[in-house]
C-alpha cells in the first residue's frame, strides 16, 4: 500500500475507483478537483462514467451536476460527457466531447468568472453539494491533505460536501509539499475581511487542506500523469505578438509608467502565452513576478533563467517533458512558486491592488475594442472565459492577444462588431496581433477604430474594415460608436453562408 | 467678503470668475469637480465658455480636455459644449447639449468605469493636468478645504494639477464639515495597500482636502444651488419594479441567503431607484446600510425613517425640496452619511468585500442576460455606464432594472441581442421589469432565455421574442447561446427603419 497515506483511519478506507464511484448518486451535485488539466481525479470519474453508462443501458436516468476548478481532461470531462452523465457543468471546460455536447444543447453549461464560483456555491443557490472528489498528493498523519498540482476550488468543495472521496496520486511529486498556500480566511458577507496579500510572494494561508476524516467515504490510490499540454514550437504569429508586447513594456518603462521590474504578470494559457515568456527570457528584463492562474512551460523556463523571480498561481499546465523536469526538481521550485486557491489567485481585490499586467488570448476583437473570448460565430462555446474577466477588469493594464486571422485567412479576428462580448470596451486597454499593438488607453471609440484598423487588422481585411467604418461614419444613427446596425454582424453571417468572411 | 475663507493668503486671491477663467489655456487638460450634478463649479465654467466663444469669434482655436467626477450641469457641461470648447470628455456626462455633440461626432468622449479614471490620470497617459477647478464649501485657516456636496475625483485633481482654482460656494451648508472621508492612502502599484473598510460606516480618511496654497491661483466666491433633479412621483412601472425587488429580498431572507439587515445597498440614479427606496421604507426592513455612489431623495427619506441606518456615497443628487431639507438639517445627517472619494465609494476591493446588492438601471437586456447601459440603437451615447460596472462585476448580487418597454411601446427593452454590451452575461444576476423579476443565478444561457421571456418581457413582445428564440433553437450554428446571427440585431434596424420594433 502507498506510503502516501499516513492517517490510519483513512488508510482503512482505501478501495477501488469502482467502489468509490458507487457513492455518487444520480441527480446530485459533485465538486471535483482539476484546473487546466492538472490535479483532477484520475480514476473515479472514469469509473463513474462506466456506472452511468451501465445505468443508462438499464434504462435508468443518471446525470450529475459538476463543478470543478477549471478544465480537466478527456479521462474526466470527456468520459463523463461521452456517457451522457452531465446535466450541468460549471465553471470552465475545454474538452472536445463536452464542447460538442454543449453546442448540441445536451449539456447546460454556465461559463463563470473563476473567482466567482466558490462564493455562489457557498451562498447556496446551486443547492447542496453531496460529494467532493479531490486529488491530493498525500494524506498526513493528522488527516490534513497535501494538495496536488492544482488547488482550484478544492478547499471549498472539501468544506461544503457532505461526503468526500480522495484520490492519492503517487505520480505527483512528494516535493509539492509546502508549495501551496491554502487560505482559510474567506467568508460570506458581511463577515469578510481584507485579504492581506501586498506582493505576489506573500503567503497568508497554510500548506494543507483541512478535512474531517469522518466525511471521507473512500480513498483511491492512483499513479497517473496530469493531462499533458504538448509543447509546440512558437509559430511566427505568436513570436511577433510576443515581440510587440516586450517592445511595449520597454516603451512604458522609458515613459516612466512601469518600473524596471514591470508589474506582476498574468498570462493566459496556450502558445502565445508561452511565446511571451520566451521573448521575456530573451529580453533584458529580470527579477519579474507573476500573479496568475497557471504555470505553463514558458513560465518554468522564465523561473529557471531568473527572468521571473517567483510566480503565484493556482495550477500547472505543463507538457510531458516539463512535467518530468518539474517533478524531478520540485524542491528547487518550491521557493519560487506558490499555488493558491482560485478565489485568491484571481481575487479582484488583489488584481487591483497588485496592479496586474493581464495578458489573455481571445477569439475576436471589434473596431471599438470589445472582445469575444468564448463564442465562435456568436453561438458556439469554445472553452469559456476562465479568469480573463477576473484579471482584465481590475488589471492595471489589460492586453488581449490573437493572430489577426484564423482558418487560413477565412476568418478575420478583427471584425466590425464582435458576435459575443466577454470584455467590454471599458476593460480592453491594449489589443495585439502579429500585425501590431494598438494602445487604446485614453482613446475614444472612433480613435480606437482608427488605431485598430491601421495597427492590428490583417492586410487582407484592412480595406474591408475601412469600407465598413467609412460607411458607418456616413450612415450611423449616432457617431459616438458608429455602426450600421443591420450589417454589423454580416461578416459572421457571411462566414456561415460561404465559409469565408471575405467579400466576394 | 465671505466668512467661508479663513486662510489669509487665499483670501488675498479672491477674484472674479472671468479673471479666474483667464488662467485656463487652450489645449490643456482641466480637472473639475462635480458628480451627478452636485459640487461642480458654478461660475468659472460659464466664464470659460464665454472666453472660448470670444476666442472662436476671433478665429482662434480654443478647446480643453475635461475630466470630472461624473455628470455636472447645463451651466458647466452644457455651456462648455455649446461654446465648442471641449475636445475630450471623461468619465461621464448627462447634459443634453454635450450628448448631442458627442453623437454628432464633435466631442470625443471616453465612457469610463468611475473607479478607474483617477488611477489612469495618475499613471500619466492622459498627459499632464494643467488646472483643477474645484468647488468647496469652505477654506480653513490652515489652508485645508472643506469639500462640498460631492467628493468625486477632487482629491486627485487637487494633487495632480499644476494650478488650482477654488470656488467657495456659500449656498452649501456649513454643516457639511465633518461629513466627508477623504482617503490619502491610495498609490500606484506596486505601492498599494489594503483599503481597510470592513463596513460601510468605517472611516479611513480625513474630513478635509489638502492643497498647497502656493498652487492656488484664484479663489472665486459663489452662492449657487446644485443642479436640481426634479422629484417626480413614482410611476406604476417603477413601483412595480420596486415591489418585485422587495419581494425578492424577502424571499432571499426566507431562504437564509441574506440576513435580516440584507447586505449594503447600491442604488443607481433616477426614478426607479427612488421608488425602490420608497418601497423599502414601506417594508418591514430596518437598520439597512447603503454603500453607493449617490444619495438621492429616496435615500434621504430612508435615513429619516430608520430604514437606512447610514449611507456611504460620493455625492448627492437631490430635488430642490430635498436639497433645502438637507441644508436645513445637515448637522443631523452628518452622523448617518459619509461622502468618500469615488475611487473608494466604487472600489472593486470594497464592493467585493462588503458584498453589495447592486441595483442599476439599463437601456436594454437580451435573452441571455447581457445588458446595454449606454447606447441607444447601438450607436448613440445616452449618458455613460458610470459606476454600474464597478458595482455589478464585484457585487454579491447584481440587479438590472428597466421598464419592459419604452417610447410608448415602440421599443422593447428585452431584445434578442443587445445592440451594445456594457455588462456581460457573467455579471448580470437578476433582471427586473414591471412584468417581473428573473433570477438568473445558476442558470445556463437557454435557461435564462426561458426565464427572461416568461418573466420580464412585455406581453406585446413576448410572442415575437418566443418566435425568435424558437427559430434560433432550430437554426443556430451552436446551441450554447442560440442566435440567428444575421437577424439578432434586426429589431434595432426595424426601429430605425419604421419607428417601432414591432413586426408589421
């Protein structure tokens, strides 16, 4: 038996994933661990999916409502979606099967600011949470739990659930112990107090989860890797976007608006975010900090090079190679990394106080700086907005990044009007494509349109955007935000009709 | 000479408004006081408008960039807009002449979260602030300043401006002294500290503005009332909306989700907000608190009745009658009212911590709970979003309120897709019209649509909305947020073409 379970009472509750999954009943709400494919339970969800499939085969109904930290993996979201086992899903997902079922109208999905979910579940209007299924890296002798590679909402789910299933994953490095900062000071209003983080490196919590051993109904041992995010070499567009950003940082330092250490960085997930870190590593900047959600490969490299002095996050999202490197050197990284609960990693109070430089990807932006992070052609959910709103709204500077075109040029990521708004004109300070960087701060809507067309749009679409904008200036009802309201979404309709946004 | 100017050096600088206005030069940035028509300078703006008009008559260019707290009055925004004297305006306005010029494309306007402007001006990318023109109610012997009926951004403008013009308005009650709480603890990152307000009644600042007397170039004496907001008896729709809200509060108390004192209230400006206060006064609720921007007539009544124990705000917006009542009894209200800088009254950190119940008006909402607070038919600026975003995003519960129809029924305020988004689906918890209250918390987009059509839409538009929604369910690209993207804004186009959103 695993040497990771040091509490005798909990050691006595070790059982198979199938036996554990039998504790989860149809129609109940389950809180599971998992954030950007790390720290999710590796065995119980698949066993639950089998149980659900078997129930369906017998003609019985069996669905659950599922809350997590953020995205998980094919083994979890994929398996449960495939089994038709999910009625309601919050707050974020990125699994292909689940996405398909959401867009087919078979799963109700609530795309939620990641800092907001815990308080709403605590407040009770999602109903009671029957079960928590949480991956940990060890159980200590006193029953406290060493978190694994993500913290997410686990503290809340452990506190709220009537019964708890623990997965102890021996694949996770034992040296994770001590890296986490679990804050037990949150409360519902009117009992809230200031969150006393004044720098990304401040610790305010404890390294372990509390959990009443009496509530634990099952302990399952696993040895499985996190979902790996295959590392792709940065493409030319990502490198160009990253270079524009680093140049902008240099410019702001020269203007005296950022100091040499910049401000704490928040960086979204994906190849552009990795490219930004790679460009920073190449730059003269050093001793920076990150206050972000996710530690990706690029951030690990930046910690190695000293470009980053430390990073605060709630989860990892690593390639196989980087995960191996991290596991082999976790003790070394422990002094430079803090993993917090997502309420704290994304807390609006802290994002505002620390003055974050928030860099997030997007699907499209429009002439006036509104951003769509979630919906393809206004109706299809891609993943979700995740923490982008938590960071962008309260950031000191908010950057939104995308290549200027997609689908081989048939989609312009700069459009007359976005087909869905996740970030309003008020929250979008800088738009960056491989074509250039548009600093929209202090600009009126028309001034923004001028800059976005000239700086960010792909040359193949620039004339078409200019044509729309000029006709809007001539024919708009009002000239504060000029639009031809009957034509504003015509680019999306054209793509749906003809397969391209390009005019014939 | 006024007995309100107790500093000898500043008494020596008393001059006429015309003389003071001569200090303001073309092409410069001016920070003026004023928030929802209170505490704005009464004389210098008009004198400046005359100076600008004369310059234009001589063929000279003369425009300024103008920052305030929020809206001012016809004497100020109206006069300066009429004179063609404004190049750029932030962060909020509500003047008819200025609105017309914004929508004619003659004034660049940046609609800004009210808690965000000060930090962006401090950070410097609006360029230097040459002049501050600030109304105060008295100058003390040591040169500190007693604020008047709004605090707004005055502390920042006094600190930032190269030169200061003070207006000392003897119409303002002398008993305002001691009511204000001016916080001097703000900073730019990385030097920010927690803002230690744990309850709406906590004071963290001082009752006076600091201002180096050397920077003061002119002192102008005035005796003029604030813009009055004529009190209109509540109409049936406002009363119905207010009743739905109070019923909802009762329901949440019964469910154990709010306690008997509710949570601190934020209430926007206008007749619906007054009606909400009136219904609360009639209800059994007592000893409530407000943490809000503006004290309106209804809030004064609620303080009188004990419904509200105290209110924290940044400004007044009173009818003539209520202003007289307030001035006659200011000493009495001083223990129950705190006027703060707008950075603090609207601070995201505090809105989140205190758990505000945020109630704001809107222009329209769509099936999925996106809200437009600012743009008529997607292009014409009405006023601005003001503090609605500061409060709604970080609120414990965010409510958006509107009658279900406008323009005698030719506009439905519930539409398939809003023509501009100020508050995304993620930030809109409850939508209320006179028809009913839709609690959208914990609902997916399609569940929200069902509830909004059934509960909030006007009967004249319900079939039309249902028809759109059913056709969207049948023909949408994706079924997460069903839309017919080519038709989503057709209601607005129909109104522009035919004068009504109703189908022929």
